[in-house]
C-alpha cells in the first residue's frame, strides 16, 4: 500500500470568511486601526493647540465636518468593540486563584470596567469637567 | 425509537487511485439519538466497507474521532445528528494532510507534543523509599483543567494560525507544557520554555480563541497560551532590566 498524503491548501487571504468566529476576530484586529487613527488625530490636535488659538480654532472647526463626525462615530463603535471583546478575554490571561478556588470570570472582567470608569473620571477631573 | 434517513456528504480520498479528494453522498437510516459516528459505522457496515476513519471509545475520551462536521471541528461521537439540518458534510480534520478518507496524518502534532516534554520532571529526584511527591488540593486545582486534554487535535483544526504557519507548536502542546509548568512538583519549566517561549511557540498565537471554543473538554488552551505569554514577558523583563533578580 502506498502512502500519498493529500495536503489541502489554506487560502492565504480569504481564510477568515470560512467561519463567523474568524470574522469576529478580524473585526477585533481591525478595530485597532481606528484606535490608532484616533490617537494620531489627538497628537495632531495637541500640535494645533501648541501652535496657538487660531490654528486650534481651525482644528476644532474641521472636527465639525460631516466626514470627521462619520469618522468619530465609526471610531467610537470600533473602540467599544475593541474594549468589550478584550475585557471579556481577560479572565483567560489573568486567572486569579484565591486559596483553592478561582475568582469568577465576571469579577475579573468587572474589575477592568471599574478601572476604566475610574480612569475616565480622573481624566474628566483633570480636564476640568467638574 | 424513531428512525429517519440522514444524508451525509463525506470527503473521500484514496491515495492509490485518486489525484484529489471528492465528496460522496450516502443516505442512511439512523435512529434519532445517534451521533455522526454511528451514522458512519452504519455506512461502513451496510453500504460501503471501504470508508476509512478513526474511532475507538465512542464516549469522548480517546480523542480519535475528530473530524470536520459542517465545517466545524467536532468529535464524531459527540456530534448528535438531531442538531443538524439537511445534508451533513463530513471532512477530515482541517490543517492536517489526508492519509485516506477521514483519516489524517498526525505525525506533526505527535512530534510537537514530544518537544514540550509533557511529563513530570521532578525538581529533585528522590528515592521511592522517601514516598510520594505531595501536593495540596489548591496546587492541584492550579493545573487540573489542562490535564483533561484528550489529544483530539480539534484545536489545531480550528486554529487559523496553525493552518497558515505549520511550524507553530499549537494550542494543545502549549496547554500541556503549561500544565506541567504549573505543577508544584515539577522543575522542568526552563527546558519547556526553550520550545514554547519561542516565536514558533506562544508568539505565533494572535489570540483568535477558536481553540478554546471548539475544545470538547473545556481545556481552554487559548487561556494557557496567554498565561505563558505573560510569564515569558515577565521573565524577559527580569532578565534584561533586573539581572540581579533570580528567576
Ligand atoms: S486542548 Fe482540547 S481540543 Fe485541543 S487536543 Fe486537547 S482536548 Fe482536544
């Protein structure tokens, strides 16, 4: 009997269409592009602020354009998706064992949301929101 | 017991006569509570004795009957026919070469398992007369879940990284390495790190998480891999930024 194993090719670029879970993964990966773009915009914005009131005003003006608003809505959606999917994965990477038992997943995920909330409050506080 | 006719489309490949695999359709009368493996057995007994596939225990313990059922890696002995509508497509486990029909070549996985030394390497050898290596229930709990692996390779069939990067050591092998690393009686972590803290080890994983979703024993290999990443990163920082701290 002769052996002649058959190797099935994996499509190099279309593989993520084969399973919905692969698409969800790709969406999570894609989300970092929007977060990266938003971070770059913030850096650029700080530069405009440093350049004086006139450039800062022009920058704020540009943020009101329809394309800028569309970008912000998209970036917000992806940022939420990014945050929620990653937070949900944290118990896998950071299991906490107290005595004989593991802390329930919900507690670890919840702690991340609490941390997020506190940090956001701190940012708002230093920005003079209250 | 009610019976119904189930249609199965099975990927066939005969290395002696076929240049590539093709689907073959079987209609077989099955009982309501049967699993895909029962249907395959009935086909083999009553319709086509040439159909080849692996199986042994029929109770999700031996890990032999992993195959793609409607594109999803499953144990054929745990895939209930009543959970599928219409024609059921059965293919050999993805990402492994096909030996014949539903039988895959698993040498790659077996070699990788060997590389991670999935056995206890005691910290200090002691004579049998000194008794067992004792462990508390909490110490056992730390790695217990990873001992449940049945080497079924469903996680490899689900992992797109393994499909694209065949050298990647892969989920089950890393989960098993982690199982021994987490064991209070073991002292072999440095040897295993050589394999799993490398590029072809955990760093080829991008945390798709598919392995854990398909694992029939809830081993959660994806979790093990991320934990190994974190520990390896801590090792790196200790070595490069705090060389005076002993590991
Ligand atoms: S980790 Fe789960 S899916 Fe992977 S080989 Fe072990 S039991 Fe099978």
